[in-house]
C-alpha cells in the first residue's frame, strides 16, 4: 500500500510529535537516541578496521581515535590496572 506524499511531509514537519508518540506507544525508540555509546563503538570499529581510501576519508572528515570518545573494555582494564599500580606506590 503506497504512502501518500502529504502524509510523509506532515510526519517530517511534526517529527518531534511522532517520536514522542512512538516513545509512548513502543518505548524503545528513545534509548537509541540517548545511548551514544553504540554510535561511538561503531565509529571506533570503523576507524580501527579502515585502510586505504576509507582511512583517508575518515581522516579528512575528522573521525579518529582522538575525536571519538569511546572506551572499550580493554581500555577500561588498562586504566584500572594503572590506577591500582599507582596506588601501590
């Protein structure tokens, strides 16, 4: 069943109301907006896996380890170990 063009325009114009209604009815939409860790995790994976022209593109648009504030489990373990070592001295 095709969707009417005016209905799509109306939804886009009132997207804040549509999002609110989805959150009330379903309750699963807002958690993805508020949880940025997933997005940062994906960007971290892409920056680590990229090579060649894709890596050049990521550098050009400013996506790198310094600008992407994502802490993976390995980094967290290293930080915890460093803090433990520093407190022993």
